[in-house]
C-alpha cells in the first residue's frame, strides 16, 4: 500500500494534502506531497516547464488525521493524478521518478 497516491484530511487546523504515502506508523503518517490548495498552481508551473513549487516530505501525527483516501477517479470526478496527466501530458509517477 505504501507509495500510493493519497489525499489526507487533517484537523486543527483543517487542511488537505495530496501526495505519495511514504510510511504509516502508530505515531502518524509520512507523505511526500503538497497542500491541495497549491495543486492547481503546481500543475500550471509544471505544464509551463517550471516545477517551482515542489513536493515536500512531511509527517502528520495520527491525532490530526481525520481520514485518508486513495487518490482515485470517482465517476465523472477525476483524481488529482488524472488531472495532472490531462494538463501536463505525463503521469505524475513518471514526472516524480521512482526515487523522488
């Protein structure tokens, strides 16, 4: 299950993050990604050949996590990964590479 793309909803403060799940421990979750609020800006920068905003690796303690879901297309609503591929023309996994 690790290294799957996920969306994490957090509390105190309320935030949503999207990215690649790196590790789950009893203490919390490590994710390499970005705040959902910056997703559109990041995609726009990548599609213009500039990846200025980048992914970062961060830890979220379990007491902040409300829910974690896989980044999946549901009906007519595309996943974040599908939106990236549609805008940029590359899969997000190919863009990041195996080691990123």
